C-alpha cells in the first residue's frame, strides 16, 4: 500500500499519494478546485492560473504544487474567487468568444466557469483581436479566436516518433497555436475527436462533426462544472 500524506483544504482533512499535486489530490478527496489547462496524467503546465490556491499565505497553482505533510491549503475564500473571476474575464476579452455560434457551447469549460463564477460584464475592455482560422488540415479546424493558450493540445498529442502535433508560434501577444502539418497529415477520426475533446474551448473542432449534440443535452447545460465533485465550491 502506498504511503499516504495528510493535509487539509479549508480545514477538511485529506489524504494524498506521495508526489501527488494538490489539484489531483483535492479532486480525489471530493474538493473542487477549478482549472482549464490541467489534464490528468499529462505533465502539468500551470498555464491558466485558475487553480490558484493559497499555502502559507502564498498564492500558487494547485496543479504544479506537490502535497507536503501537514500542508494547509486555502481554496474557498473570497480573494481566490475574485482572482479566478478576473482570469476568466481576461480570457473572454482577449479573444472572440461568441458562445451562441460555437459548436463547443454547453461543453465549453471556459463558458461553464463563467457561469459558475457568475461573470456578467468583464472589468476589462474587449480587445476584439482578428485572428486567423486554419482549416488546412483535413480533420481539424483551428479557430484561434477561441484559443486560451492552455497548451493542453501541445502536451497531450504526439506522433509515433514523439513529435508534438501542436506547437506555439511567435511570442508575447502574437503567440498562437499551430498544427504540425507533416505530423498531422493522416489524423484518424478517432484522434481528431480526442483532440476536440481535450480542448477546453472551441479552438479545435473536428471537421464534419459539428452541432451533432442538441443544445440542452450537453455536459454543462444542466449541471454546473465541478458538480461531479462532492464538495462543490
């Protein structure tokens, strides 16, 4: 039996495996910590910062912070709620997220988080950037207007030789997601669907498979994000 580490989240006693990060340990203990960039089993990136928690008075990402014995984690506090809402608002104003026309509406994690944190009018001005759409691949359409630069696709998909199917191009405010056309030339329908499912927003859409699930029956249409976790914050 593997050694268990005792720690607390908002005073709740929890157990974690040795080397486990706070986010995965929280979910296993029935405590919901919101996130966008995390994929269980894939190397953590700490890109979105939505999973920020407080440990010993310091703010840090739960997905990249290993659990330590006796660690006291703060998660359900007003300071973090406002920080998470600010990040969600920033992601909306830095892209063009027109939810009614998006094939990922109802299955979109960013949209679901906006509902969960009751986002109304963002505190930041909209930038309405004009970003290119890449439809060159036979299976996947890339709509960069919706991309939140979470790196899920980069970290999750490689070809048989270990080369990433996706990568960032440029830097700073010009950075964008690109697909390696050589590596992705023969994508299967199954892999294309996996890619669409891994993307937390509607930036990666499988071609010829849009709007096949009616609005009202999609994942977050009836239950809020995180509701599958026992302790919903």
